[in-house]
C-alpha cells in the first residue's frame, strides 16, 4: 500500500511539473506572439525608458521643447534614409547605396541650378529623377539578373560616389549663394514655431513620410506583397505575386526617398556639399535594426524604424548634455544593435 501511495504521489508531482511547464511555454508563446504582432513594441519601450532615464538625470534641461525638437531635427535625414532602407530590408535585401544616392541627388540639384542655369524647381525634379533611376538600376539587376543585393548596391555605391565627386569637381556650393539665388533648394531647412517648439519642414516631411509608408505597408496590396516577398519569395510567386515587379518598385521608391533626403540635406546644412552624409548608410541600417525590422525580411514596421532613429537621437543628445565622451554613444548604440538582432533571432526560434 505504501509503495502504491508513493507511486501515485510521484505521478501527481510529474503531472504538476508538466502542467507548470506547459504554463511557462504558454506565457513565452504569448510574449513571442506579442512581439511578432507588434514589431515596434520593443523599440518603443526602449525609447520611453531612455527618455525617462535622461529626463531623471537632466531634468528640465532635457525635457524642454528646444531639446526634444532638436532630436527630431538631428534624426530627420537619417530617418528619411532609414525609411528607404526599411523598404529594402523588408524584402530581405539591403541597400548600401542609399547615402551615395542621397548625396548625388543633392549635387545634381545644386549643379543643375548653378552650372546649367536651370530653374531650381526643374533642377530638383532632375535630382529626384536621378535617385529614382539609380534605384531602378539596383532593382533591375537584383530582380532580373538575379545578382545579390549586397554586391549590386555595394557596386552602385562606389559608382554613385565616384560620379558625385567627378561631376561636382569636389566643389561646395555655399549657403549664401543658394539663399540669394535659389532659396527653393533650402526649403526643407525653413522652420516655424508651434506651442513653443520649433519645427523645420524637413522634420514635418519625415513624420508625414513615416505615416504614409506605415499606411501603405499595412493597408494596401502592394504593402502586403512587400512583406510576402521578404518572408518567402517562392511562396509569394506561387500565390500570384509578381516578385520581380515588387522588387524593382521597392528599389525605385527607395531611390526616390533618398533623393528627397538629398533635398532635405541641403536645407539642413544650407549648402550643397559632395562630402556630406557619408555615414548615412550605417546610420540608416542602425535605425532599422534597432527599430526591430528583421534583417531576414518579412517582419517589422516603419514605425519601429522611427522609434529606432529617435533612440539614437535621444542617446546622442542625452550623453552630450551630460558631458560624456562621444564614444559612449557608439558603445551603447552598438550594444542596442546586438540586442535587437538577438531578440529577432529569439522570436524566430520560439515561433519555430
């Protein structure tokens, strides 16, 4: 009788252990599904925690309309280029040419205005067309010729960068010249006040772009096809999605957005410089990764990239106000990048 009681007790304990394990798996699964369904959740939490920490350390010095709008102004260009990079990475690709497209487009706008004597509006349209055309070349080589995105965009980056310096002669068009002869080029650098805060038109364009792309990706057939191509291109093609057209359109839109970033860049720095924006490639990828967009494609959101760009801006300004060495910013951002990729891998492993 005693032995039977011990056996029964052991069975009860094992049953409770299994039930407890199943409960743990359910909680883990719920967390995984929450992160999978809301990819912008992690960067939003990190952003709010960062604001809270720097706000506690700096007080009103950080929580001021000037400081908070300064963050937006600093991340606007990176965020716009990050939006272009996000579209490409959602298709499981990568675009190393985004920074070069941005700078070359800005140089075309400036040089066409001052060297060829074009009206500024026409020169700006030509710059936007150049960015779109370079994006088309990227997309055509990747979708039609089946070359790897990394190799194609690496090559285009070098070509666009060389073209930029060769055409401009490494010449900078000064802010005074632009202001007096072609103020339209500096349009996105103009600002206005609202409720004590100062916003530039470049910041407004960045916010509108994020909202527009978020809607398109979430509520249109084209947006759903972008996710489908990034998640499983073979299955997408079997279900009737023209994957080649989607890829080409994504890279063309990315090029157009980068060209707009070039116009915003002119407004931000006031001049047209062929050496500006050299770190845009890395900074855009940083915003995308910290924003929770998977480098494997098919998962993430533009809002996440928006939060990721703001995180970088908050860390940069907060540490600067604290008087910390600039290298601490790179250290912390590097840790966030590794952490973001680790979380992405964990989500994929749990869902498997």
